[in-house]
C-alpha cells in the first residue's frame, strides 16, 4: 500500500486491492501505478466529482490524460479508481477545485 499527500495535505491511500480493481477494469492502466501516485501528489488540476469525490488530472506524454478519482473524509483519503482519457472537454464541464 502506498500513501501520498493530496493538495489539501490529506493522506491518500492506494491499496493493493484498489490497484487490482483498477487494472482489471482498465487494463491500459497496468504499469502506471507510479503515474497514478504522481498525479495525486502533483495534479495539473483537481475537479469536483460525484458523491464528494475529487478527480486529480495529469497529462501523459502521449497526449492522453490520467484521471484519478479519490475521496477525502475526516482527514483520511483513498483512491476509488483511475483511468486514461483523451476527452478533456467532457471533464472540463466539471467545477475546478484546484488551482
């Protein structure tokens, strides 16, 4: 299990169970665990998600974007899922929380 700090200085956990879920549902994410952690720690922006979740967004070198959905609750946080996309126009409809 890895733990990093979000921009709100909240520890965010990425458990082995969550990572297995992510790579089973989104096979293109295999091998990108450290990119997920880096996106959480150093996002280009953070967007508002559903049900109090947040979306950390970072750009990959191939023009794709990595999106990490996570939740912060009472000073603790955890990753829900992560995926790759090129469709930023859809994500940009969401409220931007940071910067």
